[in-house]
C-alpha cells in the first residue's frame, strides 16, 4: 500500500498522487508491492535496496547515509490479534525534499499519523516528524508493557489456584515478547545516541535541519526509550523469578506425589511378604495349628505396616500441629497492639482496619488525644507510621457532651 500526503498551510493533510508529489511530501509504504517500490524509487531517484532494507523482518536498527539521503531503521512494537507481542523494523528515509516510511506490516505507530492528528506533526519539518515517530514508538513500548503486566498478574492469580499448561504457555509467550522488546530497545538506544552525537554534523543538518527544540525533543525520546528498556528488564526479571518459582512448586508437588507412592509401595509390600512367608506349603510355621493363627498373622501384618507407615506421616503430623498452634496464637492475639496487660480496644480496631485497607484507600478515625503521646499507644503509632501515611490530623477538643476527653481526627491513606 502506498499513500502520499503533505501538510498544508492550514495544518490539514492533503492526499496526493504519485505524479503530484512535491517537496515536503510523505511517502508511506506499508507492505508494498514490488511495483510500488519501483515507482517510488524511480520518482525520488533512490536505489530499490534502500527501500527494501526495512522490509526484512530481521533487520537491525541502524542509521546510514547514501548519496545524500538518510536511512534510519528503528524497531517498533506490534501486537497481533491473539494478544502476542513482537517487533518490526520501520524504515525512515529522508531525502532533501521528501520523507519515506517503509514497513512490512501495518502498525499503530504509523496509523496514528492521520487527518485527526495532523495538527501535531508537519511533513514539511522532517526532523520534528521523525522525532514524533520515535517518541510515539517509545510510548507504545510502555503501553504494551502495561498490558503485559496486567496479563502477568492475571496468569499469576490463576496459577495460585491451579497449575495448568495453558497458563505456563502464556508465560512463555510473554517471556519471548520481552526478549524481543529488550533487543529492539537496546538497538534503538544506540541509534538515538548516534543521532544525538551527529545532530550538528553538516551531513545531517543538510537533510533534517535540527532546531534547538528538536534537540530537546530528541533528548526526551532518549529518556523515554531508556525508561522503556528499564521497564522491560524489570518485567523480565520478575517473570523469570515467577517461572523459577512455578518450576520449584511443580517439582515439589511431584516429589510429594512420588513420596506418597513410594510410602504406599513400601507399606503394601510388608503384608505381601508376611502373607507369602505364611503361605508356604511347609511344616513348622508358627501358628500353623492354632485356630486363631490367621488372625494373629493378620494383626502382626497390620502392626508391621503401621510401623513402616509412621515415619512417613510423622513429619506431616508435626507440620499440622505447628500450623494449628500458630493459628490458635493468631486467633488469641491477632494484632501486635493486642499484646501486653493493658490493651485499648480502639488500638486493636485501628490496627485491624489499617491491615484491611486497600492501596489508595482512605480511613479516618475519631480518637482520644492521648493516642498521640501516651506510651501505651506507642506500638500502634509505630505500626501506623510504618505501614501507612497520615494525610491529616485535626484537633476537635472536648466535643462530646459529658465526656472530659479531648478528641482528634486522624486520616490515613495507604499508598
């Protein structure tokens, strides 16, 4: 697909035909045919390979000059219909007269430059137009990272309930996307740094004509790209830790199953051995002539099985008792402020309410003024300062009839 547009003096975009292209035109090639590439190359006097470089899916980000023209290849993020993420090379070609963008697939970065957003860019100002594209690409990396973060949280929640293969495959897809993002952002950063170093070079100024505002915007693009790279690295680290944790959980569950099967095998083998010994057709077996011999052997086999089973259940029994005792202690003393001989009920209420408070939640308490300075409330004050943020404290005084106790309002916010 080939589209040719140019920004008019009134800020609108005008669509042009190939034979109407003039200085300041923007040639947008999306998944172009060979004929379209040949036509653009012929009209602008470019080598076809200069246009085809950006159509290679494995092309690295770079910047090069050829015959007075500038080629910048940057990798931009894309999301497919299934919600998977990848990167694509986007070619930005600048001649002394025109701008050419080349990409093998349609993408939201280029699509965002249209009639509705025409007031934010100008095809006649090549440097500003290029920086708008690079800045938008960095923003889309951050936007897609937010989507990846939400997907990861949803998968993590589902894995806490049950470990199924679908969620693990989704984590693998996300991990693969983050690898693509990391490689692309590092290459893009090198191109941006090179562009910043050459911003005053005559060869670059002759084509792009950077202004001071453009240089400031280029520095902003570098900061955004660096932020996106750091966010990707952080998400990769978190995801790798999650994958390692899930692998450990799966391995631990497998060990528990194998331990159970091994214990069952050992326990079941004991009565089998005893039954085999007493089942031999020979004389002199104990209890062979005793009318209660069968029951003696059965009881002995059961006792031997229990002795064999007991070591396997001992550790589980100890763990169960420990968990039960811990739960009882928490039930009797749920809050740290409830410890000690003199416990104020409102200390316990304040601490428990703050524990139940969600992030960005707000709580306000009407409390005695003594809450701020009496030693008995030191523990809950420390908890409040450690876990929450006091947004305001308002002195009310003795506002309650018949109660000689100054009061305050304490408002807390959990960030």
